[in-house]
C-alpha cells in the first residue's frame, strides 16, 4: 500500500501546492479529490512560478499521472485554459485523467454564486464566485451534469434542458439576470467534450489497480479542514469535504489503502473570506505578516486576513483527519517577528476551550489565550537540515509538535521546491 493524503490543517492556502509538488518526485499518481477552481496552488520550481487551480500540483513531473477525481467540480473552459497555459510552458497535459463522474460547473452556477453573494450583502460568505456552491448544490439535488454527459448530444441536450427549466426561472425571476438557451449551451459544451474526451475515464479501478501493484498515489486536498462543509466554520465554508475522508469518497479508494495523512499548516495563520478567526491581527504585526508572507489570494487576488498560529485549530485538524504528520510551512516569514505568539486555548464566558468549540457562537466570540516565545530574527530560508535552524526556531517547532500531538515531519522555509527540510518522510 502506498496511499498518502495531503490536507490543509487550517483555512486553506497553507502551501499544499508547494508540498505536493515537492513530494511528487516519488509518486506515480497525484489525485485532486474535491473542490474546483476556487483553489489556487502556487508551485515554484527551477525559477518558474506556476499557479494551478484544477490540475494537481505535480503535473510538471514527466512520469506522474495527474488525476481529477469524481469529488471535484470542473469548469470545462477554465480547465482547458489551464491546460493551454501549461502546454505553452512545455508542460504536457497528455497524461491528465479526469473521472467520468466529475460534476460540471455550468455558466449558471457562476452567475448564481455571484447573485446569491450579492443578495446576502453584509452576511456574504466571501466565496470565490467560481460557481462552486451552486454546482455542488445541483450534485446533491441530482440535477447536475457530469463529464460523461459531454459525449452524447441527445443526453447532454436533455440534461441541460431539464436544468434550465429551473435555472432560467431562478436567473430571470429571482435575480433579474439573463436566461440561457439549450442549444447554445449544448453546442459550447459538446465542443469542450471533444477536447476533453481522451482524458475522461473511470478512476476508481485505475487507482485501485495502481495501489495493488504497489504504486505510490498522492491525494492532494484543496482548501482546508476549517473550510470543510461538515467540519468547518459553517456557513463560512466551501461546499465540499477537504478533510481526509473526502479523499476516499472523491477518488473511489477505501480508507484501508491509506498509509499516511499529512496535514499542512502555516507557521502562523491566514484566512480569505468571512467567518470567525480568533487569532486575527488587525495591527501592525498582522500587516507585516501579510507583507512578508505575500498573503494575497492566488485565485481572487484578495488580501488574506492574518494572525498567530492557532493550536486548537490544528489539534482539531489532527483529530478530524487522523493526521499522522504535520508539515509546517512559511517558517521563514516569522523571522520578521521579535517574539511569536501561539494561541494555546480560548476563553468564552468563563469557560476554557483547548479545541475548537462545537457551537459557532462560542467560536465567533472566543478570546485567544496566548503563550509568547522568543523569535530568531535571522534569515532561515537557506536552512536545509533541522540542525541548521536557530535554537528558537527548533523550540518553536517542538512546541507546535507538543500541542498537536503529531510529529512535524516536513518544514518549509521558502516557496521553492528545495527550500524544504524533510525530517521524517519516506522516500523511495
Ligand atoms: P495552497 O493553496 O495551500 O497550495 O497555498 P497557496 O499556493 O495558495 O499559498 C501559499 C503561498 O505561500 C504561495 O505563494 C507559495 O509559493 C508560498 N509558500 C509556500 N511555502 C512557503 C514557505 O515555506 N515560505 C514562503 N515564504 N512562502 C511559501
Ligand atoms: P486553496 O486550495 C483559501 C474560501 C473562500 C470563501 C469560502 C467559500 O487555495 O487552499 P467557495 O468559492 O469555495 O464557495 O468559497 O472558502 N476558499 C478558500 N480560501 N484557499 C482556498 O483554496 C479556498 N477555496 C475557497 O474564500 O471564504
Ligand atoms: Mg491557495
């Protein structure tokens, strides 16, 4: 068995793309199992920077098979333009495989995402407006279109017609937007189908046979644990399951095939969009983390909210995902801090919480309780071994390890592939 899962242990943008890319050298398959082009994964290698939204990080290794799982939602023109962008950079997408069951983001999903956010006004979720929520909504309502529907004109027309019967009413009568015509959409999507046809196949048998053979398969999560629709800060979440269980559902592979579950966490914390964030800093320190960490969204360009590392959040991610290991990224960014705070618990109405409170109101109003540690104030981006790090940085990692209860096996000290310290990770 060699199934490995990577998940975000916070609110997304933890550096999953960087770690996935760095580990992919040893893998035969890399699988995205949920989410869509709401994700933005930045990969820096050989002096190049790639921003990926749908295609698994790892595509740049010539021998790996990148897979888009049934748990994802795919916007076909967005996927095709990402493939074109990669081909232009001499990165082949020929091996890309897409599940026959992957649901499609249709143009009305994009419209409805924007319109419903607009309607929520001050209560908006702050979605990426890529149509993610409405697409998953239709999947659950059994009104969705799937990859396999793109290859048969009459089935495609029938499904579009059935969806538009409801969507056109919603678009025109509720939101005052323009309707769609069945033929126009069908023609456009049949053309996308033609271009994608050779990539579409059943992925569950493909991955199970690969695992039987002893191949190494890496499941790359998008978003993060606290954005999970079941386990996150609902309703300020995405519409899929970025937690480890999502890897099984979203790729058709059983939990008994997984060897390790790696949670990625930033050495501090960020969040994009609305929702609770107890350790958020609205002061000069927060501004410095944003500036030094380059904390602007890969997908929407929005400035991320920033704050101190929240140990109860990561502890919660350890439990919900069954994490075996942690990767701590962006440790180099903390070199800008004289001292570093870590939230070890919260206080709400006289009660102390050491994990994420179950009730949303308690979490919204939770006051962080901090421990303060000395900073190291030196550039660590050139460190390649744990022993090269200053004592204060090693102590900081030791403290995070103690609070999480799992080992910090990987440490990132810069955006590029080689700016990584592997402490305890299997290599082939
Ligand atoms: P993802 O969505 O989890 O893949 O993360 P993003 O790519 O959206 O955001 C992480 C950002 O931090 C990207 O710009 C990465 O290039 C960058 N990054 C990743 N790891 C490190 C690190 O250890 N140090 C620094 N300075 N930047 C990093
Ligand atoms: P990666 O994979 C950070 C956030 C949005 C919004 C909420 C719902 O790069 O870590 P959606 O468009 O999914 O309906 O928006 O989720 N969000 C992310 N935040 N990183 C992401 O992906 C995100 N994908 C969605 O900002 O708050
Ligand atoms: Mg991102």
